[in-house]
């Protein structure tokens, strides 16, 4: 709005300048016509001062004419720029309405529920971090068991599921990345979205299905 106001002031100033120059040119035309009439009524050899006035007025009119033309062209350019700015403003207004009509953001109740789930997840993480470490397996364990544990560890999701969030008719899976403890790091995932190389495939009643490259689909329970 400040740009449009400034443009309006510039156009108004140009219009005022053009009007002043046009009025001045008109006055000079009138004076020149009067002087020419006086010159025609004067004797055959008019006074040198009158000749100088006529020449000066002619030179003045010659100088003012290009300025009037330039002001008219500048006014046309500013009018076109103002029209373009008005069109951009209309387009921005349409875009703003489209954004407002899009999916609404989370409500305060949604944020409160998400905070409760996050607090519960943080408590679970703290309990897991305070558990005593499991003694290392004896060297006599079969190699296949070690490989199975490594594979299971590789399939451990790099995030904690917090539950399902709903925005209108759209359902999201709330996931907290591993090691994160802030609400701002929670990700809302839809089928097709990925988090740390885990791609969400489907959202079911009490579980979700992720696809892990090299491991296939992996089903996780919802809290």
C-alpha cells in the first residue's frame, strides 16, 4: 500500500507539473499573440525592444514544448506502472485467499495433545537411557544369532511415533526424530513422506507401515 501511495503522489506531482507548464505555455502563446498583434499595428520598423521580446517568447515556447511532451510520456509510464502494481496486488489478494482456504494449521487443543504425547515419549526415552546395559554375549554364541541381532538393530526406527494427528479429513503420523526433545522437531507425515530414509506407506487403525530401502516394508505399532 505504501508503494501505491507513493506512485499516486508521483503521478499527481507529474500531472500538476504538466498543468503548470501547459498554463505557462498558454500564457506565453497569449502574450506572443498580443505582441504579434501589436507588431502588426505598429509602424513598419518596430522598436528593437519589442523584437527582442518576441524572439525571447518564441525561444521560450520552443524550450517548453519538449518538456510538456516529456512530462506527458512520463505520466503515461507511471500510469502503466500503477496499473501493473494494482494487478499484482489483486493477484496477491487471490493467493492469500487461496492460502487461507488451504488446510488449517494445528489448533491449541491439537498442540496440547501433541505436547502430552511428546512428554510421554520423552519420559520413555529417559527410562530407556537409564536402563543398565545388557552384558555382552559370550563368544560361544552362534554367529547366526549375532547376525540376527545386527539385522534387528538395523531395522530400529530412527524416530519415536507419537500418534495420529487429524487436520480436517487428512490424517498425519506424528514422529519425533531420535535424540530430539523439542516440540518444534516433530514431523507430521503422510503416506509417501520420508523421515531418515524411512518412507511412510500406509496408516492403519493401530499401526503404520514404513518402507526401508534394502529391508522392505516394516510395520510399527502406534502408541
